[in-house]
């Protein structure tokens, strides 16, 4: 609820009251000294630049460079708002050692893929038959139980 300033036109006594907008429009406040009706004063609203960004920065220079967005933004709050709307997650929300864990999982998956490739190449070199090399490296039971799907579900890039 907003604060409203009131002043008595008779003796100049001032008073500040906390009341709803609707009530302030029709309220009659009496002066505690002379019991005359007080007049509501026009007061400056409390507005913070970043808290209520109602477009007041439109047309102004945006002089902060956002590495994440690749363009200029007015402030960090605008950058965060745009990133959140695009589905980005803050690094601080990922948890401790998130990157290290992901890298270890990718390395493990890459090593398993390299082992499959080695089996295929070795069998192909020994037998000269591509079908036997495929059977040795990618057995049917691993295809059916989903092991190979999990192993090759995403590309690993360097």
C-alpha cells in the first residue's frame, strides 16, 4: 500500500498515512489539531530504476555488453530477463562440480565408443569380413537391450 501525504489548509499541520489507492481517493482525513478536513498532497512516487523497469530506458544508450547474448543491454537485470525467457540456466544453479561431472561422463562414453571401434577394426583386419566385424563389435543383445542406444545417443565433440 502506498503512503499519502496530507496537509491541513487551516493550520498547515502535515500527516503521512498508509492506505490503499481506492481508499485514498474517497477518504476524508481530519486534522488532529483543528478537526478540519485535510487535503491530500501530490507526492513523488518511490520508483527504482531496476525494480520497476517499465520501459523508461527505451531510447537510451545500452552500453553494457552481454557476452551471453552477443549484444548490448541496459543492465544485468535486462540480460537475466532475456536469458531466462530463452531457457538459459545460470551457472550458479547447476551445482558444485557440474562441469567436471559432465566432462567425466563424456570421457567415459567416448572411451566406450573407442573400444567398440577398436573391436570392429581389429575383427575387420583379422577376418576381412565387415559383417563379422559388426557382429563382434555390436552384438544383437546390446542392440535389443538398449545398451548401444545409450552409448551413441549424442555426438561427442572435442
